[in-house]
């Protein structure tokens, strides 16, 4: 099979990255300082895809410094051309229409999450907005089916901001056809022909009832009654190709989510997969029947398991020929060609073309080839214990040169960053982690903990977080810090906490509820008040709040619960803050609005407390523009260098091209004051 390449010959010839630049030097100073641009700048390429007909390959790569979609003939990927013309925040996702005529992507306006769906014709690079909507409304793709070529199923909330109406949209003309107005359903469940088969109806207890739909889309018989405790781990995953079976991920009457097949004609249900260590994760399906042929389970690491002999042979071949954890990102309709992504903790990722007939796996491109010789470090999967006996899957990365025997224990204790994942209904996983590698390279131990409430480890673990915001959820993090200190990994008075979204909330909780544990904190888009957070959620979240935020944290409309929510918020404990804080915010964030950061920073300034505040008016819930990422993480590096004493790459020109507004505390980060004065 012809070797594929989309960029320079040096990239085409890149092998899997070893991540080792030197052989066991004695000190951190012997290891190169990895440039922030190599870590946080745009990748050389990402999201490798192949068109369903196998004639084209596509990827996302920079054009004039902005991420855009590129396309090339599959027979000659080196002849790639850019087909989109974004000159602002860049395109972060793309896929092919099922007839291979269009490349499609979804984009919002400066992070406001009011998404539009776009289609680009590769032949003339013309792009059309398929979903023009009124300001404040959003569109979401609900179906892309090979049985309905040229048409996609889209949900719009123009008529009612809380509810999603169903439309078919013609990709070539952008013409909409109304399928069904939403009478009050939380969500629709449609089959491969875009027919609404079921709907989810919120229940007063916080659960959902999945009901069959009559021909006029009114509720019929119940398909599944889903209690609130199963809400985050039970859902309908799709249909067989003939629409006679539904595939259901189900945690009811069990702890770990299993895979269930339901015969829609007879009602018969059978268990396909019942994992033993963690919830059912990804599913690989037969390309013709859509029957599951393999599945993944992610406990300490992500593992794939086959459901038939052919899939077993495929997985065996991939395991034997790839060095890290892999996933299939794209397949042709005839299933002869797969695009496979392979990554490991010490390698950001390599794309391959898998020719199933020829049994060849050909390197296509590496996402960040400049890191191939960088001193990237091993990630250690851990099973830590909370003080009340829960097992917390966690991940530790140590600086180069600090752990000569590789046992996950440094020769001497180190300053440490506790990096907390968002959600909270999400999880940390094994693999390449930019924050871990960056901070380890600067001289810090980095620890990430799947605290109670994290998903993927069974509903009992997730539900252990009910009522525990700033309570046992935070105790889990403190227990992990205590473990790291006891094990000689962390210096007790040199531990920082940081994270985004819920990780930002955990940071604010850490510096207010446990002010003696942390030396400083980095809060990215974190809520300072659970009351104003919940009250400002977008209207389309409302159907799901009873089973999530109201159940786990509380309903601010109830006076008693409102008082409890406020007592669990950092804004009520400003006087307890003793350490410096760095705050990063997206001005258009619809989830954690700017008022959360504004209120926190003003309260700290009124008390004379050290706080540095950077706002990005063209960002939402996180920082998408590379210039914005570069500027904030340059400030974060300097901030932690002052706090913990690690290595620091100077800010330099890292703020050039960013929209950063330094609203407070430039004097607390070396080099930031000069940036602020230059911007005046």
C-alpha cells in the first residue's frame, strides 16, 4: 500500500515518538526546557479522516496560523489543499457527509455555544451555513445516516429556548423540513431513517422516562424508566441498520453500565456486554448491520475487547503493531480502510491508515512531531484510597531525572500541582496529557484524581457525590494530597491546586475551605457561587437539571437549599483565603458566566488579597484560540514559578495576538506587568 503523507517529508517519515532525549541525567537542569509553543500551539495536523467512499482524506491543520480543514485524494495525500477560510478562532471538528460530497463542521460564535452547522464543497471550497438561526438560538446535529444521503437531522431551539424541534436539512440547498415540534421532551431518540421512535420525559424525582412515540409523536408505552441514580450512566446508544433493534447502555439493577440489546418487535432484552472493572465505554459496530463487534472499558487504561472472531483478529493486529492506546476514528463504507489513532503518555498521537485487505498499517501523520525528541515522561496509573474507603483511579507524572528507577517515587520530595478535572461528571484518563508533561518538565510532580462523582467507575462511585460539593468530593482531593506527602512525592507546603470548570470550583474550594493545604491556586472558568452558577445556566439545560445539578448540589429556588449552596461556595468564605490566586475567564462563557470571576476578584481586591485576573472576551468555556492559550499558560507558568519555585520560560511575546484583558494583579506575575503596560 502506498505510504501516505500530508505534510513535509520529515513528518511523513516520522516514527512513533520515544520522548527520550537523554539517558538518565542527574538533575532536571540537564533536560531541555520544552517550548510552550510546542505544547500549546497549533498541532501540525489533527483529526485524520477518510471519506466514506474511500476517495478522499481530510484533516485539520493551520492555514495562516488558524486551524482549517484540508482535503486530498486518498491516492495522493501530499496534494492536500485547504478548503475552509476561518481567520478567527479556527475549526475544531469535521466529518464527511455520508455521500462523500461535503465536509461538515460545527462552530459557535466566540465560545457562546450557540452552534451552527456548516458544509464545505471540496471541489470549489465553498462553505454554506446550513442552520442560520436567530441570535441566541442554537442548532445541533442529531442524525447523520448513510440511509438518508444528502440530508441531516438537526435540532433547533428557536421556537422555545428550552426545547429542541426536529428538522431535516438538505445539505446542498440548506432547505429545512419540519419533522416534529417538541411538546416538552428533554430529548428525542431517532432511528437511522430519522424517524422519532422515542423521547425522554423528565420526572419529578430527577429521573427520566424513555417512552415510545405514537405516529403523532405523543407519548406511548414506556421503554425504560430511568431513576435519578442511573441518569448519568444509562442511555439509548443507537439502532441496528434495519431499525428493529435498539442498543442500550444500562446501569439499572447493577453498578457498572452494561450493553443491552432490545428487540423492538418483541420487547426481548439480552445482555451483550457486562464489564467487570468499569462502565462500558466505546463500541465498534459492524459497518453493515450496526451490530456491536467490539467494546472498550477504561479503568486504569482503555482496553478493547472483541465480540466475534473477526474483530478479535483485527484488535490483535492493532495491539501488536501499535505502541499505545488506539481508537478507530474513521472508516469507509466498504470497511476496507480504517483511520486509526495511536497515542501514549509519552507521545501526543500518530495517525495510521489501516488497509484491512492487505493487513498493512501505514503511518500518516504525527500531530506534534516537534515533541518527538522532547523529554516526555511516563504517566503512572494509581489506585488511591479515600478516607472512607473508595478507590480513586488517579494519574501521576514526575519530572525528568527525579525517579531514576521508574517506580513512581522521586528520590526526594517535589513541589506538586494537583490538577483537577472538570465536569464533575467526567474523568481523568491515562495517556498524553499536555498539562502533566508541561508541569513535569518545569520541575513539578503532577497528580490528577478521579474523585467521587467522576463517571466511568460505576454508578455507586458517581452517586457518592450527591450532596458532597465542597464536602467529601473535596475530601478526596485532600486525601490524595496527604498520600503524596506521606509517600515522599510532594513537599507539604509546596502544593498548588488548579483546574478548569469544576476543577476551577475545586481550586476555589481548596483555597477557602482548606486554606492551609495549598500554596496557591489556578482557577480557569470556575464558579465562585453555586447559586449564581445554577441560576445562569442556558435555558436548554433546564430539562436535565433535576437529575444533575439539583440532585447533586441543590436547587437555588428552594430557600433552604439556596443557603446550603451559598455555604458551599468560595464567595462566602473570602476571608479564609491566605494564598495567591490566578483566575482565567472566557467573556462569552454560557456555562460559568463572567460574573463568577468578576464577583470573586472584586471580593478579594476589597480584602487586599493577591489575585491575578485575565479575561478573554472572544472565548467561552475554555481557551480555543492558540494565542489565548499561549498567553494564559505563560502567565500560569510564571505564577507557579513564583509560588512553587519551578523552572519558568519567560513570558516574552506570548501575549501577541491574544485578546487577553489583564484586569487585576499583573504585578504578581513576573513579566505580566510589562505586558499590561504595553496594552494600555
